[in-house]
C-alpha cells in the first residue's frame, strides 16, 4: 500500500497538465476529424454526414493536386538550400573571434524580421521594371523576369525567399553543434596525419554534427511544409502559386467550406507526420551520439 501512494500522488500532480494538453490538442483533433466527415459550411444551419466524400473530392481536385506539387517543389528547394547554406555559413564564421558576433547578427536578422514587413522590400527588389535585381540582370544581357507573376518563376522565387529566412536560424544551430565538438578530436586527428580541412570535416566535423543535422533537417522540413505567409503576402495564390496551407485557408475562410478544409488539414497533417517519421528513422541510423 505504501508503494502505491507515491504513484497516486504523481498521477494527481500530472493530471492538470494532462487534462490541459488533452483540451489543447486531443479535443480539437477529434473535432477536426468529425468536421472532415461532414459538409459543414461556415454559417450553415444544416449539417449532413457525408463520410469520406471530402477526401475523395480532394484527390480529384486539380487545385489540391497543384498546391501539393507546389509545396513539394518548395520543400525540395528550401530544405537543401537552407541546410547546406546554414552549415557552410556556420563553418565559415565558427573560427572567427572578433567578427563572429557581427556575422551572427547579420545572418540572423531575417529570422527576427517579419515577412509582412519585408514584403514591400521584396516586391521592390523583384519588380520587373523598377527592381534592382532585374536592373542587374540587364547589365549582363539577361531580359527582364516577372519573378512574382510568371508561373515558371514564382515557386522558385518564393523558395529562394524561404531559404533567406531559414539560413540564419540553421546557422545558429550548426554553430551550437560545432561548439560542442571536443577539440581533442582534432588534435588526435592531426597526430594521425589528418590535416586537410576537407578531411577534418569529413572524418570528424560531419559525423559529430549528426544529431544537430537531424534536428535541423526535420525542423526545416516542417517549416518549409508550413509555408503560408510568403504566398499570402506576395502573390495571394496568383499565377499558380497555391501551396497546401494557402489552399486550406481559401477553402475554409474565403469559400467557408469548413468540412472540406478540415479534410485537407487532416491530409496535410498526415503528410507532415509521415515525412517527419521517415526522416527521423532514416537519419537516426547514421547519427553518431557522443
């Protein structure tokens, strides 16, 4: 009987937090599932149970297919770009002493700035006739490009802005990982004849950055999948620039089809969970935990 009292006391103390988490996460998720099985429209009085019809409709919806393809293209550009440039930037400024803090502030500024505030700047920079980007291209004999309105350029342009946003955050994470690598490993490698910077990176730095890289890849994937503000502010979904979250927003809060939007949300969450699980499982096998 005495052994049960501490466990009961622990359950009693954990109960408020558990109930709060259930209220914040579990109940809305259950409500989302129920809503996805109906034809509910915002403001409607009558609700009909339609089962999986919303999911079948989504699979046949050309807008949903296009937004899914755009989101995947966006992720395929942002993920390697932000991770690779973040790692490269961290490696370049890690060894600096006097100017390291200056570079950290410069590269981290995009993370602290809101895209809504930067929208006017980006629209000016990428303007087809007034922007300095096109002016610089014309110096090299390249014709003007409407980066935010031409269908062939709009998603890569938004992805480039996404890379700009994430590089600074990933750089800070990689700098933290680099700081945790014991200097004794490099000293021992130097004794063994590993003196080339490339060899030092391949044999020591990269393997020891495994846990950091895993975290950076997963968080960057989640962030790029959740792209919304860039599309909402700069393109408003025009020129075929819809992404999944923006399509869900339009269905739910512009067209008021809440049941269909709930189904799209569940499909989006399923994609996010599956990708995160695959990445974590595949990369965790190659990660070295010191």
